[in-house]
């Protein structure tokens, strides 16, 4: 796309949602670009790190991660940890099982807010074997989806500058009734720029490995509890599930029901959290009052073999001031 065409696109988009830099330059998100990272780990390798370099002539922003492994079912016994170019790790602790990262299409792991990368920046992905059978080989491919950022430098045309100064949502009866509550100022400001993660209590398994709460075959039912801090509400953006299983487990699923102590339910019935909710960003933040508790009822079903499956649940979102 020629620069003249980009400038015209910037003028068109400026009044209706183009990104705006701090210095006033407009940004046109074009074109989309995905970076592919194929990986392989063999039983006995321990941990292997793979890197992917961002290429191009301008900045690129990461918006989602797709995986070749579908969500749900038995764990792969391979943990994934992703280090962003800034040095921050995407997941806490020692990562999550590869089967819980996400999949393709609507099941991709969304990144919100997007991570802006410069040409030459690298992603580092570490795969760790924590239970592969002798001789077993796991192939895993991640796709980093995003878009290049075309900066339109120079003075902003007067007509665009005037449009940018008009609030997109005006707090009046004539505003867009479908606009999010944040548009009217009803949503309280978050603390800081980074997400906060609440987690169910971990357990220390054999050899000091951190595992979730054990569910013993053939059937088991437990309830996990996550207390929310007093003084700050918590807005949940997504639910993450860390699922593990002993090598003697040959089949099984863990169904869950998420509810609040105040009586509000995320789901009325038991569903496969790993297959249906893990890593998917909620279309509307789920607000949990300060001082409340989140209860996750778990049930182990359709099992075969012997041993335990282990579940740990994480709530990812941000804290908000109460009454602020």
C-alpha cells in the first residue's frame, strides 16, 4: 500500500477509532501478519527453549496466539512458558500444560492489551517435559497473530485533529445504547497497567513439582476457593486452567462450576472448563465484589486407568477501586 493511500486511510480512520500515539501521530493497523514457530520435544530432554524473531520495517503488535493442540482432554505432559520481548513471562509459575494454551480461530489465546514489538525483538518459548513416556515425541506449533503498525508522521490535518477532539461516546441520553459502560465513566479505573491474577492454592507434588488440587480416580468431587481482597473489586477478563495427570491415567475430564459466595454463578451447570473457557477472553468483564470469594466446584468424569488428575484455576483481570 502506497503512503498516499495510507494517509487517506488515516484521515478516514482518525475520527472513528484509529490508534493515536502520545505525540499525536496516527497509526493505521495494516497489514495483518502472523509468525509461525514449530517446536518439538522428546522425552528425557527436560526443557528446550525456542525463539522467534519479529521481522519487518515497522513495529508489529501481538494480538493473539494460536496453537496446534486443541483444548481439553488429557494433558500432554509438556508445559509451555512464553517470554515476551519485554522480558515479562506470559504465565505465572512454571507455565501451563500445552493442551490448555488455546487452539485456533475463536479459541486463540487473546492478548489484551496488545504487545507492541520492534523489528528484531524475540519471543522465547520454553517447553518442559514433566511426564512424557520413554521415546515419546511431541510436536507443537504456535502462531503469533498480529498486525503491523503504519505510523503516519507529520502534522495531523485540521479536519482530523478536530474530529479526534470530539469524545467518541458522550455521556448523554442520545449516546450509543450499545456502548460499554466504560464509555460513560461507570467503570472504575484499574490499578496500574498490568493484569492481576488470583489463583487457587497450589500443591507440592513428587520431587517438589507444583501441582493443582488432586482428584483421585475413578471419581472425585472437590471445591476450590479463591478469596478476593477486601477494598478492591476484581474484574475478570479470562479464566485459565492448569490441568495435569499421572502417567497411569489413560482417560478423564474435569468438569467445573464457577460461582461466588454472594450467589452469582458464572455457569449454572458443570462444564469442561479446560475445553470451553480456558484462555478465552470474556466479551464482558465479570465483576466480583471486594471481600467476596470465588468457588470452583470440580467433578472428575469419564476416567480410565489409575492415579490422580490435578487442577489449578487462575482468574486473570484487574483490580478496581471501590466507590472510585
